C-alpha cells in the first residue's frame, strides 16, 4: 500500500529531525531523485516538521517583535514550499496514471491524492507530539490520560485517512476516479496580485 510507505517515511523524517531538534539544522534527503516518490515524501514531511516548530516558536508571548516578523517571513516561505511539494507529488501521480482512461461516469474527488498526503504528514506530526505528551514523566496522571485519549483518536484517524488515500489511488488506477492538478494560484506573494506589494514597485 502506498500509505504504508508514506507513513514509514514520515516517521523516519520526524525522528531524524528530533535528533538535533532545531529549525536551523541542515536538511539532507535520505533518498535521491532516482527514487522520486520517496524523495518527494521525505522533503514534504521535513518542510512540515520544521514549520510545526516555527509555529511553536512564534507563539512565545515573550518573542521579540523583530524576531517574530522574521519568523513570519520564514513561515510564509515554508508555506509556499509546502504547496509546491504538494503539486510535485500530484504531478508524480498524474504522470503515473497518464495512460489510464477514465471510465464513463468516472468522478473527480474533492481532494487530490497529494492534498490527502499533506494531511497524512501533518497527522504524523500530531501523533508524534501527542505521544510525547501522553508519556511525559513530569506531567500529571490526568494530563497523560487526556493526551492518551487524543492519541488514540489520532491513530484511528491515520488508519481512516490512509485507507481513503489508498482507495482513491486504486480508484484512479482502475479508471473509476480521475484527477486534476489545480495550481494554488496564491496571490499574497505575487507583486502583481497583492496590492500592497504592487504599490511598492
């Protein structure tokens, strides 16, 4: 199953990040581009993992305003990288299934395969960090129990989401579903489309 591979890669990425556990650490992909799907999944989850920790840092009530603005710019850039990676992964699937002829009556999904993968990657991060909270030795029994309940739900959600993604890919392969890639067409980074940026040209 595709998601079995994806979930394993996401787990490897998150564990690798937490060896050093800093947003400034260098990135090295465990795969080269000859293993394109694995390469893309590894890179995607690394972006998500760094951004997860950016989001923790920026919520520090004591953060210096100048540092916060710098970090906001980093989060914006990370969001763009994340979106780009989703589109690369969808392009991989488009190429893989390019010779499949959709059946008469085939339907399109509300979400492309890669946006499902995006959710799966974020879910891996939620599971990792909720497990940390559920096993924290310096937390109260009540805290650990509450977090374990949340962790159980997250693990169930991963099973359901994985099943849905694998089913979608199988349906595309059989021609029961078809897919398209709609570029996100984000406007806020474009100095022709964002009126604030356009006014400064």
